[in-house]
C-alpha cells in the first residue's frame, strides 16, 4: 500500500480525464459525465480497499482481535 496505490489512482484519473475531454469535445456530454462518475466510483473502491488493509494492519500491530 505505497506508491502503487497513488500510481493507480493517478493513472485512472488521467485516463478518465482524457476520455471525458474527448467525449465532451465530440458533443457527447452525457457519456463524458458517466465516464467521470464511473472513474470516481472505481477510485473510491480502490481507496476503500486500501483503508481496509490499513485497519487490518493496525489491528495486527496492536493485537486487537
């Protein structure tokens, strides 16, 4: 849970940003909005998994079972 999480989120952000820009320039603003929402949902899912791993690590460090 280090730099790879940051790189995943940044990569998804770049991909979603470029795709949304291309779609909105092509006049498909609704699809661009849906791509943006889907990107946010994917990033939130990845971040929530990282937070869950962090809580598991904290429980194991402090031996909270």
